[in-house]
């Protein structure tokens, strides 16, 4: 018998190697079949040494990309459809300020009578804190809830102090919107913090709120967009000469006592102010007003609730019922009190323009946007 040379393999060993190879290939094929039947069969197992499984990562990547594109399209459509129709308002109730603005408006109208239609109507002077879109009664109720939740954040920011806003000087947005400026000071930072807290609170409720531009508190007294036909008559901007005498005029101070959730589109109140869905009272008047609201709240459960089982209304229903009953009465009382105290306690300011009653412009449309 021939002896194998060094490193040689005899026929018996050759057969064993062949059988081992076939067994290995058969085991690998069986393992592949078993893996495909497992719940993680879609996972790419190339790194395990098996290269015949279809790569699903590429397909999954394409699917994720498609979903991402769909989400971007929906987000862009949502932003495109975003048309604010409600806003948080800080009403201006100090008669010294409103009289000064009316004098300013009349001075401008005397120079160009066409601009009368561009003036902000009497009774609706305010500072816009936040704009938002509320498209149904349910969303309005969510907005009311968000406003109530905002109140403790405001109290935390103010730390028991009154927020007093001094107004001085005139400026415009691109010579299209004329406004009274808020004087510089610590009150500006407090107002910016409240505006940011409001935006965060409403957005966390799923409400479309806020604007792309940064918040700049201002008190609008006229805007050309209220009278689009002016452009056809050659009035394309607000001439700075119209208000140059008021460029550094001190209009007075407003003590912030209330924040309202208002509609831009619903009919205004008889006093010229916007339709108000709900309000929160802040500052030193909080306790008396809260007492009044609580008294009405205690009476409401005895009313017919409309529930077939006769059960008492829940908190959401109490809010809806109570706000319609007491908001006008309470807010009028608060506003009257503030006007009286501000006008009695504040001495005349020699730098202010002499006050005079301006003729009320009764032709302004109640349905104009703010």
C-alpha cells in the first residue's frame, strides 16, 4: 500500500471531508429556513455570515422617507391654513391714555380725512399678548381652560407685584400700522415672560398659537389695512409728519388687571370692545372678583343641567354656564372701579397733551379685525 506523502490526504479522509462539507451546507440551509420563520425575519442578518437574505433596510428606509415627506406636507398645509381668529388681550382702561389716543387720531384725520376709516375704533384699545386659531366651540373651551391654567404662571412671574405699563411715543410697522410705544423698563421683561408662558400653555393644549415674528408689545391706534381702498387713492403709507408732534408724548400708565380671550371676528360689545369668551383677573383685585365668581358658581349646580339623569354639571360645564352669566356684569364693575381709582389717585401730568373729548367715530365697522 502506498504511504501518503507529507501533507497528503488519503481517499478515506477525502470522503470524510466531503461528508462534513455536505453536512455543513445542509445545516446552514436549515438554519436559514428556521431564521426566516422567526419574528425577526425582517432584520438584516448579513453580519451573522448569512448573505442570501433580502436586505430590508433599504425598503424600510424608503418607507420612512415617504412617511417623513407626508408629515412635512401635512405640517406645511397646517401652517398654510393657520389663520388666527382669537387672541389674548390686555384691555386699556385708563381714560388718560384713551383720551390722548383720540386726540392723536383727530390730529391725523385733520391732515387727511381719508384716514378716518383706518383708525382703531373707540373702546377697543388693547395690547395683544398672543394670537391663536380656534375653529370650534370645543376648541374655544380648551382655550378657556388654557387661560385659567395660565393664571398661576402669571402670578409666579409677577411675585405679588402690580404690572404697570407706561406708554410714550409713536412708531409704525413699515409705515402701515401706527402704534403707541411701550416705554422701556423692567415691565417689558415681565410682559415678555407672560407672553412666552401664554404661548407655551396654549400650544401644550394642542392649540395653534403664536406668530413667526418675535413678540413686540404695542398699542395700535391705526392701520391702513382697515381701509384697503386707500391704496387706490394713493395712500400707501402713514406719513410721519402726521404724528410728529406726538413722537415723544407721554400718554399715561395702564395698571394691568385683566387678560381676556377675545374673538377677532364676532360682533363687538356695545362699548366697542371685542367679544370676550373668558377672562382672568390679576393683581390686587383678584380676591374680590374671585369671591363674586365663587358666589355665582355655588348657585349654578341648583340650575337644570340638561342631564337626563339629573346629575350635577362637571367643571367644564360650570365654566360654560358661569362665564356667560357673569362675565359682562363682573368685568364692567371691575373696569368702572379701575377707571375711577386711576383717575382719582393719579395727579395730572404737565407733559401730557391737554385732555379734550374727541368726537366719536360711529362709522367704524364692528366686524373689523383688531
